[in-house]
């Protein structure tokens, strides 16, 4: 069954010709270039860095960027690309998300003219790779409590701190690092090789294995004032970047759910037990119907959110709802698919266990289900439940 057929409410008709073309182009590349090696990348814990030039040629880097070689796509086309990349693997989509939403976006929006000219063309071409340093060992859901500091010293800043769970950390030529300053939280561009700056692998992962995940160490890292992203004005600037990333995640989770549903449906219609396909039983049909229903709801949520973004009407709680719902439901779908596949579901001969393990991370990073629930709750009641005081 093709992904095109996972479209019970004819969402295809809601897409423009260009949006469909972007989706189909990315789908063909994922199926021909990544899926044949996806299981090996996951099993070996290797990110396919050799495919970065192909991703750049395909236009996957700087998809929404206007100028500097970017694609200038609208939000729905960008979302569909994320959907198709994550139908391959969440680790691959994480790379795409970081490059687009957490590196290119902040340099475009908050960077100086010199910073944009230096980094954006190289990032779009895949000649440079970036990472986003915000999460810390003691500051995850509460980024305001980050301990990394940037202290003025003459015409420089001196950075000290630790960052954790950083996608692309060891690959990155430049890190967008967030730190406490006398003016609040600001963003800095820290280049690979800067004295005192190092990236270290986080090993023994059972999720996002085909993704580079690192810890960053900043030990007296001295950067010139020109490394400061001048447009950053507090935590709000960092959260704007995360909002962009969460939007892509909401679409990506749909792709992972589609892949798991397809695998489950194929198994249910071909696996014969007690003289009939297991898909002929009420129990299995009930599970498949629930899976498809949640995928359909997620598709419609994403498309509407994309249109709102392009109309300038989307608000952060809208993105929170899509990220919260789609990643959570995708994980449930993956677990149900694993159950339908039985013992076969735990092997890398099928995509399901890989997606299921990856989605454990997708459901957690960029805001857990609980955190997004509280963000939406605050929006609809006007009352904050984040503080326990």
C-alpha cells in the first residue's frame, strides 16, 4: 500500500500542485536513497553524513528560506517534506529540523547581515552543518533556568556551561548557543574549533540511533561581540526557534505513523492464522480503524496549522496542540502496529520497532506532552499551572 493511499479524507485535494510535487520528490528520494539503508543506520548507530550533499541538492536545507539559495517554500510544503523524511526515519528528520528551524531560521531572523552572508549559503548547500545548544543537564522543560553564562570581557564574551541532548553536535561547524547574560538570555554563534569548546557523543541510545546526539562543553570559550546574534532579546527568541521546530515535528510524526500503519495493514491482510488473514478478525480491524482515524485527524490538523502559519494567524499554542497530539498518537500507532506484527514487530526486518523507539524521543523532545498540555491550558484559562508554588 502506498503512502498516497493513507488519505481517507482526501487531503490530497487540499494541496496545491507545488505542494504535492515537493512531497512526491522527497518521497522518491527517501524510498530510493535512504530506506534501503535505514535499518543498518539504526542498528549501527550511524548518521548517513554522506547523504547531506544529496539533501542539499534536493532542497531539504533552507526549505523556507527566501534568498541565500533557499527554497522559499510555504509552510505546508515544508511540512510535507518533513512528513516524508520521517516516514524514512525520525533521526533523518531531526537533522532536517535542526538545520532548518534551529540554525538557519535564527541566523536569518536574528543574525546580522555579515552572519547571514557567511553562514546561510553554506548551510543551504550542506557545506556547513549547525546545531542548537539550549537544553542543559538541569534545564530541559524549564529553559529559563539554564546555567550557561556569557560574560562581557572588553569587546568579547566568555561562555561557560554545558549543553545536553544536542542533535548534530559533533557534526556541527557552528553552534547556536543560548546563554544567560546581563541583558537576559541571548544567542551566540560558536564555531567548531574555538578554544574551550568541545562536543562529546551520547552513547548507548536505544532511540534516534541514526542521529548524532551530543553534549556540548563551553569552558571559558571566548567569542567576539560579532558572534552575538544581535536580534535575540531574551528567552522569547529561543522559543520562536523551538516553535518552528515543533511545527516540523508535528508533520514528521504523521510520516512515522503512516509507515507503521502501512506495515500493520500489509501484515494483517497477508498473515494467515486459523485459516484466514488476521485482518479478518474484529480485534485487528478495530486497531487498524483507530490507527487510520488518528492519522487522518493529524493530517487535517497539520494542513490547517500550515495554512494559519502562512496567513500569519498561527499562535504558539496552536503548534503545541499539533506537536502534542501528533507525536503522542504516532507513538500509540507504532505500539499498536508492533502488537499486530507480533514477534516480527521487534525485528529490524520491519520498520515498526525502529519508528516505535524513535517516537519515544519525538514524544519527549521539543516539549513533552505534559508541557504542551499546560501551555494550551494556560492559553484557554489564562491561568498558569507551570509553577508548583
